[in-house]
């Protein structure tokens, strides 16, 4: 197959020399404000949000192929990134509509794909809360929502990264063992849905299909468990097999050690994933440092522990395949 010039240019811009997407994520808004306020014991101001993001971008992008930011607080951080790093910008509003069931999404009202391009975006990213087990009428709304964004990205000729995060429509504990048992099918079926051409998605940003805290035999795991190690590896393979587009893993707020364990399991399963968009697993432990000790202490933390975290993830990416391999191509040039 062939890709348009804008799609090729954008995907190249956010990948490393091998074609692997080794991207940092710093588009958190509501959750970051709450975490900063909790550690500081006072509201997190807009200036604090911008300062935190600038510090992360300046310190970590020399070791990343790209950074994901938001247009609300992240544009100064986009300017502060290393010259080698591409830029993804988030299009969605933080969180979801909690006035009705279904975790329905919305877009930032003052933003369009064209405006994100004008702000320097190489790619556009949208987060969607999604489960195939939701009411069909709700999912139909979400399908149409993604189709519209895909159409807008096609018109602007810019890559579209879709991040989907599963949930329990019944409101159950998404960190518990019952949800862990359902998670593999939620992830697999979501990949199978949004890899389809009508949505216009170029890269799928997907969850790890298992919860490592419930894989029997892994360090620190006790009963109850949700899967054996062999079953977990098969869940990785089944989810990956559903993808006809490049896909990358998100860290979903787990620790750096757990995320690297997840990537090691993907490698053991023989999964040809195409990279990561890794956020909190790299920098979340620095929130308390910034809130309690200030910017200089946070910058020192980023230069040491933050760098060590992102370099650990980069080592895990030795098992990743270039994004263009997902299209059966040996090089970017083959898709031009």
C-alpha cells in the first residue's frame, strides 16, 4: 500500500532512526492538576502545569523520538523539546462526560486539526474510553465520533493516533481480578474494531492486554490470579493479531518496573509492537519532588531518575519493530 506525503512525514517525525516510536507522554491535565494539588496541599495553578511540562519536555525529549503534549498547558513545553523529537498534540478534552452513562468523549472546543498543525503537531492523538461490552447505542456514538476525526485528519493529511482505554460499564473495580480476566478480550476486540479502514486511524495506542499483577508466577504475584504465564503470552499474541495498523503500548500509570516487565512479556510472546507512548511510568514519581521541593529539585530528579526511567524503557524497545513493518514494508520509501 501507499501512504500520503503528510502521513509519511508525520509518522517519520515521531519515530526514531529504526522507525520505532519511542515517545514520551505529557498530555495529562486534570489528573496531573489533582496530583500536584494533593502533594502541594494547595491548588495547582496554570503556571505550575506549564512549568512542570516544560521541565519534563526539556529533560526527557533528548532520549525520546517524540513527545505527546496538550494544547492547553503544553505548548511552551513543545517549544522546549529537543530538536530531535517530533510532536504529537492531544485533541480531546481531559476526562469524559460524567453526566450520562458511557464515558462519552468530547473535543477541545477551541481546537481543530488544522489548528493543531499550526501549533506544530506532526500527529494528532485522541483518547477514547471504549469497551465492546458497552450498550450498542453508546458505542455507535463513539464509532461515529472517531470516523469524523479520521476524516478531519485525512483532509489535513496528518497521522491520527487513537488511544483507547477500557472500562467496566457496570462500574466494577477496573484494578481487580474480575476485570483482569475480561481485559484481554476488551483490548483485542477494541483493536479489531478501530484497525478497520473507515476510522482512518494510522497508529493504535493500546493497553497492555493483561494485568501483570494477576499473572501467576510473576514476581510478587499471589492468589487470586487471572492467567498463567502461558495464557498471558497468548493474550498478547491474540491482541496483536487483530491489528492491521501499527500499534504502540501505553503505560497506563503503572510503575516503570511494571511497564518494562509488560514490554518484556510482549517480547517473549514474539509480538511485533511498534513502540510506546510512555508517560507516568517515566515521570510520575517526580510529582511530589516538584510540589514539595520546587523546580530545581525536580529538574535534578529528572536528570537522574527520570533519565534512568526513560532509558530503561528504551532498552525494552529493542524488541520493537518499525512502524512501517506493520504495512509489510521494509522501509519508509516503500510506502511513498
